[in-house]
C-alpha cells in the first residue's frame, strides 16, 4: 500500500442539499465522481441508480460483458481499482468475498493507494465481520473513511434503488455521505459506528432469510406432492401471516419454473449462510434452523451450481417425484 502522503489532497464540499451530486473541488464546480467495484447483479444496480441520480460513475469488473453493459448505461470504465478511486469521493465495493474486498481496497493497486483524503470506501459486499474489522484496522491513518454497510433487497432492490443498508460508521461520516447512499437505498439503518458491526447485523438477517427460503422450498414440494396448484399456494401464502417479500418472490419463481438468470445466484446465499454459521460458532450460539437451511442450499448448489436460490426446490421435488407449477397438471 502506498504511503498516504502520496495521495492527492482534495477538499470536497456539497454545493447545496438539493444538488448533493455536485461538489466543489479546488474552487470549480463539477459532477461528483462515485466508483463501483463489482458490476454484477448487485453492482450494476448500484451503478445504474447512481447514474440516474446525476453522479459520474467509474467502475470495474472482471467480466468484459458486464463492463460493456456498464459503459452502455453511461458509466466510465476503469482499468484498475486504483483508477476507480483516483478521483472518486466514494467507492462502493460489491465483490463476493472478504479476500476480494481486501485485494481491491488494500492491494498494491487498490483503492487506498489513490483515493483522495476525506473520501470513503463503502463496503456494501457481505463479508465476515472479522474481515471488515481487519480492513478497517488496515485503513487507519490513510485519511480515507470506511463505511461498513452490507445491503439487503437482492437483485430487485439493487436495480430499483430500494436496498436496505445496515450502515456502521461515525454519525458525521454517515451524514456526509448520506446523499451517495440514498441514491441506491430506500432504508439506511445506522447499526453501529465501527467496521464489522454492519456485517454482524447482516449475518443475523441472513440466518433468518435462509430459514424463510428453505421453509418455502419444503412447503412447495409438499404442495406439489399433495396435488395443490402453485397459484393456490401463492394466493394463500401471500395473504397470510407467512407472506412476505422473501416467501412471495421465491414462490413466484418456483411455480413459474424460473431457476436460472433471475439475479439471485445460489452461490451468494450459500456464502452468506456460511458467514452466519461461522459467527454462531465464534459466539457459541446454536443456529439449528440456519444450519438446516445451509444444508438445503449446499444440496442445491452441488446439484445445480448455475442455479438461483429457488433451484433448491428442484432437489426436494426430485426426492418426492412431483413438481409445483402455477397450474396443477391434470
């Protein structure tokens, strides 16, 4: 990591509240630059909504097709994480693992080597709380802020700009970067002040969501075996006390047999449950239901590695010899 003194010192000031995407840099007004690293199902939504809100967005992803789509939506392609951060007031890091987050933030060609003092890394990826703490510790003295804020809402929330954020950073930092975060989120919860505290809340949330998913998959297979139509099940579930966004969306995908390409790849939830289980182990908390969900996702990921979350239902359906469709087969 390059010495902090080698980074450009940049003074950022919002012009006025209603024009929070415009800033003053060395006396000249210009469009504020925000970065996004990782332009997949989630990151592409971040980029799209930042652009819609008037920000200049630079970004990078390892897949050329994602980069092309990013440029076509109005983004500015970068060649490295350092280039993404060079002029950015804030950079969202939406990668898959903690090791990837460390590499793009702290690596020799990472964000911290080039980002201006007073800017912020917004860690929106879901990683282990310990990994977020390690990143925060490594960034001390850099002059760059870390906002630990994993998100929830999945592909629809990312694309629609309605994500829920679990944000951990000092209040003055969250106040300063609120306009950037509000461009991609409908709900920003201040859950702590230190790195790792956002990730801890996300791990708790995913233990619950994993259980909701797995229970829906099992209920769908039960209904299929009993000869109940998927539409009937959806009508009842969605208007009952069990109905919620997680259950309703999963059931819609199951009964329409949409098991790939829906923006919710099984690898992500499998990884998140791994984090939840690791936190439970670390703290000595039994997570019986989350553990069962973890095994269901493990089975789905093993059998259908290219599938989305709901593909786990197919594994159970194959065991019982019945499939749930929107209309029951005669």
